[in-house]
C-alpha cells in the first residue's frame, strides 16, 4: 500500500459515522455485553472526526 492509499483509508475512517447498526446489532446479540446499544437520531450524522465547537 502506498502513501496515497493510506491517506485515503485514514480519510474514510475519519468520515465514518460513529453510530452503526452493525455495531449495535453485534452488542445486542451478545448476552454477556452487560448493556444494550441503541441508535440515537441526535447523533446520526456525527462522524469520527467531529469536533465540538
């Protein structure tokens, strides 16, 4: 992998949404998780790179 590809992958990670149905499903299907995951619409557009003002 070249430097350009690494930069592209890092950009994709930073632009990923923090709330993902697949993660919530994985947590909720685990009986030993100790908590239940939910998707809050308030945070539906927040990405990994989001910064508070």
